[in-house]
C-alpha cells in the first residue's frame, strides 16, 4: 500500500469529492476495476472524499455515469503538479540541480553489501570482519583498497579459502569460498589404535592389522580401544603397528516428545495490518503508530532497500511491520491422539539424525501416561561402523 501511495505522489494524484445516493455502488465499481483509493473520508451520507492517481481519475467518468454520482476535483498534488507550478521559478532549477548533485555524491559511497557463498559462517560474522577492516555501509569507495582488505581477512580466518570483493555502483558483492576442514591424517608408518567413535554393542570385528581387544556382544563406550596397534609374538615379543580393520556395532539413538492433553493454540484470524517506517542512513522516521489495534498478534518485520537501478542503492530503507492477529483456541487430545503426535515428533527428529535408513534394524517406543500429558521416547537401533584411528603417543 505504501509503495502505491509513493508511486502516485511521483506520478501525481488528486483529491476528489463524490456526491450521490449510490456511493456504495460507486465504490464497488472502483474496487472491481482495481482502482486504488486512499484517505477515504465520508463527510455526509451522500458524500465521500478520497485521493486517487491521475491515471485512475480518468476511469471515474463512466462509473459516475452508471451510478448517477457527481465527481468534483478539489486538489491536485504530486511531483508533476509541483514541477508545473514552479517550472518558471529559480527554486525549481536549484532544487533539480541539488537532486542531481546529491545522486552524484551518493554514488561515491557503498550503500549495500551482498554476501554470497557462505554456508557455515554467519553473514553477521562476515560483516563484522569487513567492518574491522574499515569496509562497511556508508564508507566512501574512492581510494578503497579492496585487495588489502581481502588479504587481512584471509590471514585472520583459516576457515575462509577465498574471498573477493566486487563493487558495482553503490553495491558491494562479497563472495566467499569456505575452506574444507580436513581430519588429521595418520601416516601408514605411524603407530595407531582403532577406537570407538560412539557407544554401542559390538556385532562384528574384522582386524586386518593389530590385535582385537573386543569381541561380538561387548558393550563399548566412546573412546574405547577396539583394535590395538600392537602384535605379540612368541619370539618377537610385543611390537607396535598401524592398526587397520572394521568394527560394526549396534548404536542407539533416542528422542523424547511430551504432549499436553489440554492445550491452548494460536489460530490466525486472517486479519493483519502494516506499519511503515523510513530509515535514511541511521535516522528513522515512523510513518504510523507502532502500536497494533489487535490484542493478540504475531509480528513479522521486513526491510527493503531503495535503489534507482540494479546496482545503484540509496541510503534509504523501508521497514514494514506486519501484525497478524490470532486468537487462542482450547484443544483437547485423547491419549491415543497425543501418543501419535508425540511419536511423529520424536520420529521426525530421529530421521534427521540417522541419514542411512537401511541401517535401522529396530525401533522401540516407550510411552509414559501422565494425568494430563503423554510422554513418548522413540529409540532407533542402528548398525554402524564405529572405528576411527587414534595415534599412539609414547
């Protein structure tokens, strides 16, 4: 809505008065033809005043004729009328020149920063890194040495393999390539054990090199030695080796979910309202009251930066707060319904933890029935290889 009003201010709009006995029909016709009206005020049972864009104003004549209403123009507003009024005056020329000079001046600064390529590193973290190196929104781009900034960030962060900064207009595009974290590699000529990466019950041990210290049916904990990096001979005694092999175990994953039998849940009514504010650099102007007319509501905030062209951002942001009304509804579940919901929630979490569904050999569900709740624990029994190499330190 705000953008439509802003557009009509740029293109020009008029304030008109409509008089007649069929005002409602007149408004319905406007709505059906998608004619945008705002600032509606009813001054009499047969009179209404509102604003309308210049282009839509021309569409009112046939509607007025159909509904037998009189249309009277009261005021003309907007940039086109302003320019027509002052086109012969010096102030118009001066204002126009000031706008041009302002745009030229603003084009020398960075007003937007885009971050691409980051997956594990947060955007805010990258922006802070840039800020530490004097690269942020509002900085003049003339004389800025992006190569030095890139080098400084690369020296500070081992998890960034490559970073590039490209400035187009007032927009800066920062591209990130994250470094792959490589595990410690134990060389073949170094001594090591095979240790457990997880708790579990051993189902299979295959030792290609080294001495097995566990057998099928043993319960092990994380860090326990599975295959020792040594061999014992009758004549050679104990000698250390680089242990190799595979150890399979049953590993258990569990998740709990608790569901109350009596709940109060949010239900959206479908009603919402928007509040707007304009932020010019660090100065914010509220265009409407921040307090919502709803008693209970969720708030959704969005921000849109204004730009003249694809890469020419302005230091102006439009903040929109959307208030979505909801009402509380009492919901009562039976024990069976609550149990099924809890099982579904716990299973969903477990499925995110266990990627290989074919390795699941068993699924157990434990249910606790409370006076006003149901608590469920879902347990997956999974077959996995749990061995990892650990260097022997003497």
